[in-house]
C-alpha cells in the first residue's frame, strides 16, 4: 500500500512528497530480512562499522538502530553506484537483495550509543535543528528526522541521533556539492528526499553545518 508524506516549507513553497513507500518492486513480493543471518554477514562490516553497528572511526557512520528501509535503500544505491562512496561501492557490489535485507534487519536491532556533542556548538545546532532559519528558507531538521532524531523508516528518513559529527558534516557538505549521488542533468538521480536535502544543504554555511553535526552527535 502506498503512503503519503508532507514536508515543511522549502524555497518559499510547500512541497508534498508523494512517496510510494512499498517494499515490493514491480509487483514482486517484499524481501524480508533475517537478523540472525544478518549477524553472520555483518562480520565483514564490523571492521569499519563495529560489531554492533557503532563505528570504529568518526568518519564512518553508525548503523546501530538505523531503520531497515533506509539501510536497504542506501545499500542498493551503493551497489548500483548511484551513491558515491569509494570505500563502500566495491563492498556493496557483491550483495544480493537478500543480503541487504538481512544486514539491514540486523543493524536495526542493535542499540545505538555515542559521544556527546561539542558543547560550544550544541546550542546553535539545537536552534537550527528545531527551528531552522525561516528568513533563508531553511526548515527545521526535526520536521523529517523528528525531535529526537529518530527519523521515519517507511518514509526512508534516516535516524540521525548519536551519529558521528564528522560523518554528518561530511554528508551535508556532499549534499551541498551534489557529490553524494551521481547526477543526471545536474539533478540527483535518486529520490525526492535527496533533492530536498541537496536544496537545504546548499543554504547552510560551513559553521552552521558544523554546529548541526555537533548537536546531532549528542542527540538521544
């Protein structure tokens, strides 16, 4: 069944995301992930993302607790090369649809932990996260990611609470530069979520990105 989601004001107009959120593709039965099978498959992932999905480096994302819908989507993008990540593209290339579902199911069941955010930046980051900057058509982050950063699985809005600040800042910069995904005619070759994030990130100043990233790292 398709579901519909409403997004905050962007660029002075109200955008409605009509997302057909369905795990079935072209009428095929949805692939159900097996967390137990995913645990065995995640051994390879643990070298970077940690045994329980908590990254061993601030440059790599924490996967613990992430919505399985989002993880599956991103692994698919990485496998196809639509999402650009030099280290992950070859890792995802050999994954089957079932592998992706199993890994996503496993990581979703792990408990996220993390570091506290930089206190000198957190207050500015909190204001941006909760209120945005209306005068510059920057909406609040919590409109999609929620007040606690938990996101929305069916909508494929990721959980970002407790995510490494370095990783968050890098991804926001990549969005702003149209460097996270490959492009067609200058537009992200993915979905409306990516287009919205690209639009917002372009309006953020480097110091604002840093403040948001610090706040997100400490968000629980």
